[in-house]
C-alpha cells in the first residue's frame, strides 16, 4: 500500500460555511458559478475547490484545497 500511495500528494484544506437563505438558489447563482470557475482556473492542477449544500443547515460549504494553507485561504477569500 505504501508504494501505491507514494505519488499521492496531500494538500491543506480550508473550509468556510456561508450562510444563505436558499441553498439551491445560491448554488445556481451565476456570480457564484463564475467565482468557483475563476478559483478553479487559478488553481489549475495544483488545487481544488468544492462548493456543496449542507444537508442540515442553511449554509453552503466552500472547501479550497491548495499546495499551501496560505494559498488555500487566499483563494477562499477571492471566492
């Protein structure tokens, strides 16, 4: 297993919960989709952004994964 995991890179993640009144509307908002696209484009293959609805609260969870915690926080603040 250790040989299989060698090429795996673990990046730091930063999570922010954004309070919303309508989770579906927030996910479908063009400005939100554009912001997600811009962060994903800026990170390229060196990171990841995920936006999902909370199953229990009126929040949208935004997670950014990047090569450094500083970069992840920076990308999250741009979002």
